[in-house]
């Protein structure tokens, strides 16, 4: 099958990079897409924006390169489309709870069509054609509670919940969608699929129990639930609960606690770190007592000691100083807002949400960052009497890199508009 990739060049704030180059589940999105589609496609063609589709008679799978999807969704979509034998376009039911709660808010990539919203994923059995019927794949969504809190945070039930699909498809239009793809659809979804398999596959359940008995560990600590790469050094007092994946050349210090995480290669997790439902990119360094909850850190970054990040996204090659806190709950009754794909503030549809830091940033110690705030790539923030509380978005021009005469911090990720000016 021919794979046709449509480019989505819109940069994602605050990274100033298109979605295809950002990491999802510790892989660049373009690489994650390629790996998932490898069993179904043999050739690929990448088209720049607004270029015409090629003329061909062979079966085609066409998608925009800002889409996140998992293998369960793709398998179901292709199977049903081939069964119909007609051109199909991926669609969401407007009533699907996962779409309504997590996928649609702040997005700009879906086309309304009656009771459906259409996504940029097509299957053509005999080459591209103008008409394709909507194919709404069942996402197998289930409600999963993740926090029991007083009713002033969730007035209906006292619980904070996610609508977790076992089959995932979503356009990455904002940094919030990276958080959803990694933590909610990725890690929560992996846990839900693991539970489903335990309940439905007796052989798998017995193999997990046998491994736990043989290794003398609890079920969630055995090798069937915790996968560890090569050349890893893990202190015996560390607690690691699955499902967790740990890459090669990883060091985990004494007293560290890791639950349902993806840990990349060459990661150093020092003593007393607490990691839950987080994705830790290759080359990350976490000094002692760093705490991450439902947080994504891309490659080669560092979060210093005694720093707490909850429901955050941090770009590559970024340093966050010691004793900093990213808050996640709005103390006022007004809805928590975040910026959409066009930079406009809109309700995020999340009762709790952390912040986002771009690539190549340097954040000083002791900072307090309000919920849903963004710090643009290449920003330097130095702790001072005037700069301890970050209560609004920080653009590159607002950073401290200009305040010090001898300071030198390269700008590696300018905005697209600035790149065009430099070229002119």
C-alpha cells in the first residue's frame, strides 16, 4: 500500500516547531507514525502543503503529519475500510466522550460534517478520489478516575476523570494535545489495555502470575509488567511498578519511585525521585527528589532537585532549576484557559493543568509557574525579586537573556515569521 503524507507546517507554541518534529511517547511524531504504519505500507510519498495528490490506481493511505494514532486504531480503521471496499475518511462521532472532552478542545484540524467531525486520515482502495465516506471507528472509550478530591474541585462527583480510549487518533494542534497523547491516551490507555488483556486472556494472566512467583516480586514489579533495557543500574531500594518501559543505559537511584512511565535511553534518575504516569526522554537528568506527575520531558533536559511538575510538557535541551513548582489548579472559579492553535485563549476543558516550557530554555531556581502558562523556546529566566512568579505567558522578548551584558544564549528555535525576515 502507498502511504501519502500531507505536511502540516503550522508551528506548535511554545516550541516553534511543527508537530511532526516533536516527541510523542519519546519518539519524534514522524517516526512514531512510520513505525505504526510499517506493517501496512510498502512505499511513501510526502507532499508539501497545497500540492496536488498523485495519480495512481493502487491502494493508498493518506494522512496529515500532525496526527497521533496508535496501532489499535490503525488496525481497526484499515480493516473496516478494506471491508467496505470504498474510499473512507476517519471520523469522530460528536457524542464520543473522548473526542468531546480531550480531542476537540483547542483544536483546528477537524471538519464538521453533520453528526461527524472528519479527521485528515483517508483510505483509498484505487488511488485518491474526491469523495470519501465518513468512517467513525469505535474508540472503545472508558471513564477512568485519577484523583479523588473535595467537591470544590469537581462539583458533580468529587472525582477527576479522564475519558480514555483503547484506540487513539488525535491531531497535535497545541501543547495540550501532547500532554493528552502522552499521559491520557498513551500511559492511561496502555494501563487500560493491560487490564483488559488480564481479564480476557487467561494464558497471559497465568504467565504474569508465574513470572511474579518465580522472581519473588509483586505482580506489578515483575518482568512481565516492567521492561528494562540493557546496561541499566537500578538500586534495590527503588520501587518500579508497571506497566513501565525503561530504555538502555539508565541509572535509577536509591528510594526512587516509578509508576507506569516510559523512560528513554541514557536517563539518570537520582535518589528519591518520584515519577508517575510520565514520559522521560532520552538523555534526561533528574537530580534527587525531583517529582513528576503526568508530565512529558523531551530529550536531553534536566529538572533539578526538589522541583515539582504536574501535567506539564517540557521541550528538549531545557534546564529547570531547583525548588521550582508548576502549579496545576486554578484557585479562582473561572474556567482554566489555554491558548489554541491560533494563539487565542479558550477554555481548556481541564479542571487541573500544568504549564509548558519550550526547547533550549534555562529556568532559574525557585520559580512558581501558574497553570496553563507557556514559556517560549530559547527563553532564559533568572530568579530575582521581580521575577519569581510566572502568571502570564513568557515570550522570547520577555526573557532575561538581554539583561546581562556578557550573557550568551543561542536562539535555536525562532518563530516562523522571524525566519522569513532573516531570509529576506
